[in-house]
């Protein structure tokens, strides 16, 4: 069900790309639903939603950045969401809780970040792909100001497939009270950076290594990795492989962080930090429950730290942390205010429980 469809907004002679007709369709769909069918759409000027238009996109609808810009799409529902209640001009209560973006693929193409969102209440992102964001895949709040709460992200898939984007962030937020469920971030240097507080992060899987080391093509790296994996499967993986490529680490894994938790009272439940220089980077009160860490030794990381604890109370329970390369370290940090309950860690000496937690 939708109110308008992009196919009713043809390209005009003066249009430089599909940006103009998509923006016309957005502007014509105030507080309604715009359908964007399957297809590749060229974006040369950034898109902006300020009229509470929701987007329903075909899974194969790709908005592809063709020129440099900050974001492909900025969603700003307007209104002062700092207030307890929003009102219409006639004084009646306005409480639209169903705004959303569903489906589609925002392809940053290394030229733009993908999606920025602010000023909304109970907004839903679902079944959305965010590829090759120059700085960010999803960016919530921040320099766009405003206020957003009760953001629900379901099956948001962030992935980089091209070289030259090291240092970017898959999901960045400085807002609070959001739920991130079943999200995947692949090969953004920082998977999720949470500056806000009281966010619930459930069953999110963050990993990397498909983007090759700087000196290799995607094909060369794929073949190297395949050879390593075959040798490992045959039980002969050894120095002939590790020494040959000992200085080569996939580009997006250098200085990588899976979960960068800078806000307070964030909860991770059933999440997976899968191959990163730091798995869980904790600054303030944080609970990590039923989560996993794994370092894929075929990727060549020389050191991987499971938990780096800068401050705040840290509760860790029912987790499994694995260090198969023998170069992993279970914990580094302030060595206080940690409650460690029913966790299992395996691997080399660095995966042993620190002395301060054995008391």
C-alpha cells in the first residue's frame, strides 16, 4: 500500500540525474508513503525528506551516489521532538508513530555517506542496505541536531565492498532509547559507535575482512584467503601461509572496532563481534549478555582485544570469547568495576581470566 509511486514522476529535460524526480515525488507525498520500484537510480544531488514522507522501496531499488555529497538521503521529520507532545497548527495533538523507511539500497559508492536521520518519534528502519558509505552508513542525530527517540532498526545491513574507505563507521548514533535488532555491519572500520545512552542492541553481527589488504586486488585477496582456508581444512595450515602474508591485513580491519560503546547504560544481548582489533570498546556503564567474540585467524590480525574497558561499571554474563590465533587478549583496562558471570574464554595465554577477576 502506498500513496504515490516514483514511476508517476518522469525525468524532465533539465534533470541532471534521478535526484530531481525522486525529490519531486517526496515533496508530493507529505505524511504519506512513496513507493520506489526496482531499478538503479543515479543520485547527483542529495535527497531530503522534511514532510514526514515514508519510503517503501523494492529490495533491488538502488540509490547510487554519482557525485561527492554529505549524505544520499537526510530524513528530518521536523517539529520540536524535545517537547513531550507535538501539536498541529489548530492545537490538536499530532502523534504519528508510523513513519518509516523500508527496503532498498543506498549505495554511497565511496562518494557519500548513506543515510542521516533526526527529529522523529518511534521511527522504523527495516530491510535496508547501506553500501560503501564514505564516512557513515547510518548516522543518527549528530551535526543534524534535533531529537530522535524510539528509533527501531530491524535488519539494517551495512557493507563495504570497495577499497579506500578505511576509518568509516557503519552505524553511528549520539541519541538514546533506540533498538537495533538483527543488524549486520561488514567491513566498516567501526561497526557500531554508540555515543548515546540506554540503547538496546540485540543479535547484531559485526565482522570484516572481505575488503583486501591495500596491496592486493579483491580477486587476489579472495584467492589467498581461499588457499589459507583449504590448507586449514586439510590440517596443513602453518608457517608457509602465515609468514608469506604476515604483514598483510585486510584494509578495514586495521584499528577496527566492532562495538564502540561510549554512552551509558547500553545493553548488548546476543551480539557477535567477529574479527576486529577491538571487540567491545567500553567507556561507561554497559551490560554485555550472551555475546560472542571470535577472531578469524585467516585474516591475519596480529592482536585482537576482546574487551577494552576505559571506564564505568561493566557487567559481562553468559558470553563465549574465542581466540584461535593465540594472539588475542581477553581484557585490557581499568581493572575495577567489572562483574564477570558464567563466561567462557578459550585460546592462548592472553585469553586467560585476569588476576583481578579471579578474586
